[in-house]
């Protein structure tokens, strides 16, 4: 019921305008984020269908899988620890590609160039997953996908054989992440949700 001076009223109206503009901007950002996630989910479903239903054989099939993996690696690295919903979609796709590349690379065992390319891309995927695990990124469901990818890689997908001293690149990569990675893995194993154990 008090009278407001004209100069105070102008300040109040200006503050109200700023607040409304901020809320509108925030709503638009959330809408864009939601739509981006929907587009990403649709894209990953489409790519999964293409991976499962392609008619390629031999080197052409391996090349297709490698190109698909190459397309998702930069985004997975970007989203791995900051945007868990997007990272989960890409990690599930990467897991499928990892298994497909494992099956397809057996057919290309006579082509060392393809084998080296597969090894390099899978190593890059392994590094991204280790880094995300070390940051305790995302939900237990997301970390369990990362663990599956790392386990598959470590059991010899790319370098033929179990982890040993003859695989120094992989061993050094694990050592780089050090104690923090071990702490996260142990916490997930002993106290984590069942999906991560």
C-alpha cells in the first residue's frame, strides 16, 4: 500500500524484465537439450539398424563399423562425464560396434592395415571409457556400459590375448589413471549398485 517513487518503479520493471528474459532463455535451453537428446536417440537407433542389417562383407563391413565408431568417438568423449544421458546412448552404440568389430576383424586377419586401424580406434574407445570411469561419471548404468567396454577390450579384442606385460600400451594407459581409477572401481565393486558390481 505504500507509494513507490517513479525511479524505483523503473528499476523494479527493469528487474522484472530481466527475470522474465532469463526464465524464457532457460526454458529454451532445456527445450533444445531435450530435442537434441531425442534426435540423438533416433540417430543411434538408425545406426544400430544399419549395423545389424547391412549387407557388407569382409573389409567393407569392417570399414563401415570403423566409420560408425569414428563418428561417435568425439561426441562420446565430449559427453562422457558431462552429459550422462547422451553418453549412455553413445556408449551403448559403441559397445555394439565393439562386439561387431571383434567378429568382423577375424574375417580380415589377412589385412594388417585394417587390423591396426581397428586396434587404434578400440584403444581410443578404451581410453575414453577409462577416463569417464575415473571421473565417476554418470549413473551406475552408464558406468556399467563403460566397464563392459573396458573388460571386452582388456580380454583381448584388439591386441589378441589377455592383458600381460607384452601389451605395454594398455598397461601404461591404466597406470596413467592411477589410484583414482582403482578407488572408483573398488567403490563400484563393493558398495555400488548391482549393475556396476
